[in-house]
C-alpha cells in the first residue's frame, strides 16, 4: 500500500503547529497503525529528523494511551477499535490520512500527537476508594447481585480512560468517562457507602478541570472504543440529583435544629 500521511507536528505547545506531509510506500495491510508510525519514525531518525511523538503502551486495546484522531475520528474509522488495534487494511491504496491529537482545552498538547490527560487521573482520585474491608476472596454468592446489574457494572468498568469521548464531543465534555467511573462502583453493593459522596466529588472535580458540559449529542458513545453507553450519564445524573437532595434535606434539618 502507498499512503500519504498528513501528521500534526508541534514541537512545543507555545509555538504554532501544522500538518506535515509524509509519503509511505509498500505498507503492509497487516501492519497495525502504530507499527506504520514506527516505520515512519525509523525512517525519520535514520535521516536525522525528529520522529513523530505519539503515546503507546500495551498495544492491545487495554491501556488507552494511543490517543489520536485519524481522518477526523478518534482512534480512526473502525468502530470499537483503538488506534493500536487498527490495521492498515482498514484503508485503501493511495489514501490520504490525516493524523492529529485530541482537541480539548482540558487536554493540553505536549508535543505532536501527545496530550496531557492527567485531568482524568484527578477525577478518578476524587472518587476515592471503597471503605468496606473486602478482605480475602469470599464465596461469590455471599453478596447477591442480579445478572443485569453485574453486567452493567462490568460494561461501565470497561472504560479505558483514553479520552476519545472528550475528543469526539463538540463541547469537549468528560461526562461519559466520569459517568462510567462513577457507575461501575455505584451499581455494586461494595460501592454503596460512598455512592452519593462519590458522585458529588467526581463531578466537582470534572467541572474544575474545565471540561465542557454534556448536551446529549451522543458522539461520545459512538467514538468510545469500548462502546460505553450514554445510559450511564443518565444514571450519574439521577445519583447527582439524589445526592444534592440529600444535602439539601440535611442542611434544612440543621437549620431547624438551630
């Protein structure tokens, strides 16, 4: 396969970036997208040019590090697939491919295709841990959880925190990510003691990171490589309303007591 790559190059966030054209010849259709970038970087390095900076780790669709927009779509054209698991057979000979970083205020650019996604870490940290002493492994049926609830919690926990939802959202919202992280604990018995405290603290952390608001475009679930549903946003909103109602009642009770 012969391809034309237009890659966003920006050596420093303080300087202006631009797309730079690279011609790739004889690319194997069985090559992964990141392997194709590896080949390009080897060529650039051997000719004394700076290689393209991009993130990667597991290359198995698990870690979420391979955050890049390919032809206008986070992770590329193949649904439910991360960039590292995308293969060049998804493209055709002679294609022009645009590759750029996530575009969101809360994800400041570091270099080329690398952005700082530590805002996600701070949202997760705000959620804390479960307070109950889980101890060693117990009999699976000691805590009865119906099948649908268990499956919903597992589906929410599948979120890899890649940030595709933010990159796809026209508002740059992290609502789907936050909702998934809240729901996978909030649905299970172990997460109940902090359930409403957790939703308040994590949404507050999300807002403080200057992510945009959710207006139900639904682009987030379409871009998500793990098919996280926007139904978790509805669940988070319900918990958020209950948590605020509980705070209002507690405050009202304190005022009456005074």
